[in-house]
């Protein structure tokens, strides 16, 4: 591209998280960067938006560089809405979200704040990508992610994305030399088998912590889980038309009476 | 069915909302009802789950009847997870969510706490339906919803639902005699054009309220928006495999280099 693209960067771990700092550093090589990200961690917020309380946006400087940054009191989806309507002078050419500290593969996409930001951008017809590293630690090493993030981003800027589609990219937590490549995948059929850790507080009242075990029920070699297990970077094209088109005909055979 | 089905009821407006009270009254005609619903409104929570704080569940009595009820400090998705793992003795035969005070048609499905509960049940392989009335008022009249809710629920219990599919049902806010019937639809392509109402607080700090205008860009007569505008009850089969399968081939033509 002759003109530098305008890139909106956000995440769900909060504006100071190492993952978004890495993403910003890569995006600065590609375009002009504006960051609008949550002022505190918003993981597992799904596609929440803030309608019953107020939102604050504040210009901040986190580290050196040409990027312009704003921290926002809202959810990742709020950040994208605010960026598009209030912060940016024009529609961005791209929105990237992440790099998330932890997987957003398979069913995790629907709980993911990282992906909800990307979906929100997609709804606004902005090409969008969510990036996640399979390491939940705050001190995770993102170095090996950089070249893959750059390659995928450059492809999206060059080719665009199909209407109504955003990308869910997950990166395995292995050394760069062990990554076998990039694979376009479908979302594996998997879920969480929750276990609630039941405790009693000092006042004698019971409460729960949500914990759980990830269960992959899908051995398909075309899935993101397969790719990640085999040290590929996975790309799943994700859509926000949730219609199960294949089910419409069957439902039309039902008797809904008068 | 010879045995009465076990029905889990939840919502996102909170356990005392008139919409869920109506839904409970209809479900009691069909089966044995257990309610696990948020103790306060959780609208626009998307598919949020509570991983960074504790959850409380309390047995409560809201009104008379055979139903057993629990109020929960979490999100709608939390309620379903807790119900399935901790509250219920066996997997329910059905999960219904709502009746939401306000539309969850078209793109609203992805912001909807009501539908996130239904999706969570679907992920657990429990047949699930979210119901919403196109009236945001707390004092909305739900009487005309009852027979449609019963008809659709009975069909789901009789036929089951395809694997990976839950139903998103929206009901127009008109008198019963004016409702033309029930229509199986696809999700309309629509979005919100947000407008942020910018204000200054007494300390001189700026803040925003999120407001917006709903824009339907999709005139298809097979959409939920069309059905609702023409006084039909809309049913959209919704899936939680978000893969845009049609985009995979195109992405595979990209050059991801080494």
C-alpha cells in the first residue's frame, strides 16, 4: 500500500499487558497505530457492552513511540465502538485485538473478549483479527509471535476479508523454530467440563469458584485444536451471522398450529 | 411424553422480572421447573462468565407454585453452568431463557445475555430456546406470548433440535389477534449506529453514555426483522460453531510464506 494504513489496536487483558505491547510494536512497522484498550483486565467478558453505566476514555502514554493511546473503562466491544465513533477521525483500515494471554481456540471464541473486539470491528465492516498465545501467564514470551502476526496482518491488508468474516488466530506456545507453519482451520467441537470449587466464607456462607477441564471431542485434522497440538499457528475465519442455515428446512417441517 | 420433562429456566433481566415470571408459568404447564437466574439485571452481558470473582447461589421463593428457584450472583452463562453442575440432580431435558424485555433479533443475538444462556445450554447438549418480546419496558404485557411460547417449546420437546443448534425466538409487541403466525427465519444483517452522549461530571471530567440507532441493511423477506415487522413470531436457529466455512478456501489461497 502506498499510504500507511490506520490500525486500531485493542485487547481484553488491559492496555498495559505484555501481549498488547507486543502487538503495538509489530503494528507500528506496518501502519499508523491508535490504541483504545481497557484500563483493566476484561477476560471472559464475551460480547458484553456497557449500557447501564458510564464510560471514561483517557489519553495515556504507556511506552515510547509514535502510537497514540487511550485507556477506556469499558469492555473490549465498548473500546471498538468508542474508537470508531469518538476517538478516530476516520474509519480504520484494520482492527487487531490481542495478543491475548491464553487460548481463544475452538469454543473459547464465544467467551473471548479479544474476539468480541474483533467481531465488533467486523460488524462495523472493518477488517479485523484477534490474536492469542497459548500461554496464560502475564510474563509469557511473545517474541516468536511477531513474524506470524506480521505475515497474517499483511495478508489481510493486501487481500481484505470476505464480508462478515473476521479472523481468530491462535499461536502455539513453543519456540519459533518448532512452529511448522500457518494453517486455516475450522473451530473444533469442544467444551469445558466445569467444576465448581465450593467453599465457605468466614461468615459461614457458601460460595463457588468456577474451574474446569477443557474437553476436545473433535479429532478432525482440519480443526484449530489439531493444528495447535501439532505446532501450527491456527487461523479460523469467524462469522457473526449465527444462523444455522442448514437447520431452517427441518424447522419448517414442524407443526406450529394456528 | 409420558414422563414430565425437567426444565431449567433462566434469563438476563433478573429472577424477579415479569418476563421470567411469565415463562415460568408457561413451563409449569409442561414440566417440572427449576429456576436458576441472576439476582440482578445482566442485560448486554454477551457471553460473559465469571472467572475472577466468586459466585453465590441462594434458594429463594419469589411467588407461589411448584417451581424450585435459585438466585445467582453471576451472569446468565454462569447460571446455566452452575445449574447443570451443582444445582440439578440430572441433566435437564430443556433450557429456556427469557422472556427478555426487549428484542434479541438480528445482530442483537451476539450482545444478548438471554441468548448466551441458551447457547451455554446448547454447548452442554441441552435443547435450548431464548425468548424475547419487542418491548423494553419492565411493565411490558407478556400475556399474548404465552400460547406461542408453549407451542414452540412443545415442538422442541417433541422433535429435539439438531446438534449444535439453539433457537432464538422473538415476539412482536402487538395484540394476540394481530399476530399472523410463526416464521422460521435467518438473522438479518443489521447493526447499531452508536452515538455516544458526551457529558461532563461535577468534577469536570468527561464521560460517555452509549446510545444508538438500530439500522437494518437487509430487506430479505426470509429475515427475522422482516417477520417481526410483519407481525410474525420469528424463530432463528442459532449455532455456536462460528466458523465461516465458506471463507476457508479463499484464505487457503493466501501466501503465508515460510
